[in-house]
């Protein structure tokens, strides 16, 4: 499958942005854990966060296995950003306005379905996935020629 260099550059920007968001989410998780639990269970958080940050470091150094793991971690970030976060925010707003209890609570199912469908259409119309796939294929091709 052939991709243009513009598509690869967009994919690289998307992956780099996702990596930055992943680092920020790790820092936020660490901070919230520190504030809510104190120092209890902090060693586990430090270990997991350290492994993820080390993996990101290896990815930027050019490790192929770290690239695959980073792509897996970024898929979770993208699911959170494009799926869970907007649904959670809209449901919170509608709950605050007492709109969700109308129609016997059916809006608890309808609203997330509408949001996720709209976001799926948006992601595929903007070729978001194709850009990431182009960057992934480009990265794999570069790695094979470096061997």
C-alpha cells in the first residue's frame, strides 16, 4: 500500500501528540494517586509509569519492539480521547441538567451511541486512521532497510 509523504508526516504528528498526551496522563495519574492515597501503593505506580516512560524512550531511540508496544499504548489513549472522555463529559453535563432521567433513562444508552457514532464518522472522514497506518508502514519499512 503506497502512502504519500504528507500522510506519513501527519501520522508522525498524530503519534507524537499521542505520546505527549500519554506522558501527561501518566503524570496526572501519578499526581492523583499521590494526593488521594499518599505514599501507599506508590511504588507500583512508579514502576509501571517508569516502564512506560522507558518504553517511550526506546521508541524514540528506534527500537522496533518498543514501537509496537507504544502503538498499543497509544491505541488506549486514542480510545480514551475519542470515545470515553466526550461521552463522560456529555453524560455529566446532561446529568447535571437533569435531562438523562427523561424517557425512563433511555438517554443513558442513546447519547453515548450517538456520540461514538459521530466520532467514528469523524475519524474515518478525516483519514486519522490512515495517517497513523501510513506512519506505521513507513516506520516498518525504514526498520527493514536498516537491518
